[in-house]
DNA sequence: TGATACGGAAGCGCCTACTG
DNA sequence: CAGTAGGCGCTTCCGTATCA
């Protein structure tokens, strides 16, 4: 399988792959659209019947997809939540830890869910990047965890998460002490040189 | 009209620097 | 010393714009 970056040295590829993190979501979306890489999450509303949601994959997921495309010319299929992990019936008022966390019912900021999750995590749970990452990973695998196992997974992820995700460029630089007054300029510069390389690539099709 | 895309606002995540 | 505001991007939410 040929990759699309033949002209680059190994070192240059390393730099490129690292600097992809400096692209913002708008730039990433534009590249994905041009090359027909999926952006939007799909759900299965009936057997083998899929529709788009309004939700897009996280930045890290999109970047992984782009890397796979650059290296192997493979266009991965979109993230799909199958019917087993979905429900659009109203969230029960008396949810408890044995209930399943389902797409369509689980909503950020829902106070009932927050209360339950706080209870199950020794008051540590917050709605944020980690919670979203954890639950989407479950759903993408076709698993609807109970609130109890979601809480357990969240606590584990929280401990594991000792530094910002690589794709959060600003926070990563910040944690390394590399953020100075003109970080925004740095981001634009890095993004520009990444885009110069990416723009040399013609769109290809190969569905995995 | 319904579906989709876009845009702004608010909260999270992290560290530094400041305030009391 | 503890607490908090500032800085920036990502995510989510929600209202508005656009398209078929």
C-alpha cells in the first residue's frame, strides 16, 4: 500500500504528523470534505438503516482518520452507533446505576445524570472532554454500558489522563511551558505549513 | 417545509500569575 | 497559603441562515 507522502523523509513525516495537531477543526473538516473522509457520526435507526446525526467526531478521531488515509490511502467508514446503544424515549426520572447509558438519552448537563454519576464517582464526575470520549468509545464499539460501568471507566480514564490529549495543541504546549504571548501566530504558521503539504495531495478513493 | 450548515456563547481542560 | 482570573481551543448547545 503506497502512502501519499512519498516525497517526504521519515523525519518530515514525523513533523507533519505532530503538527497536524495545530490544525483547528475548521481546517480539519475542510480537508476531510475534500477527500471524502467521514466527519459526522451516524446512527442505526432500523436494521441496516443509517442516518447522519448532527454530531461530529472528536478532533483526535478525525486526525487518526487523516493519518490512516495519508499512510495507506484508506478511507475509514464513519463512526456508527448501532441500534443497541440508542434510545429516543424519555430518560426515566428514577435512573439508577444498573440502567444503560444510551445515545439519545444521555445528555451533557442533565442534572439527574450528573447527580447519579457524582454518586458513583465519589463526587468527582464532571461533564467534559473525558466523559464524552469515554462514552463515545463504548457506543462506537456497540456497547451501552450501565451507569455503574460508565462511572468506573470514567474514573479510570480520569487517572490515565495525566496530560492533555496530543490534539489539544494549546494545552499540550502550555503543559510543556512552550506558550508565549504569540502562540496564536505560532498555530497559524504551523497550520499553514501543514496545509501546504496537504494541499499537494489529490483526492483518492478507497473505502475500507 | 424540513434538513443541513454555520456561528456565537458557555463550560471544560491546564498552567501561570495575581489577589487577599 | 489558598483561591481565582486570564489565556486559548474544543465541545456542546442553541439560534439563525441556507439549501433543496
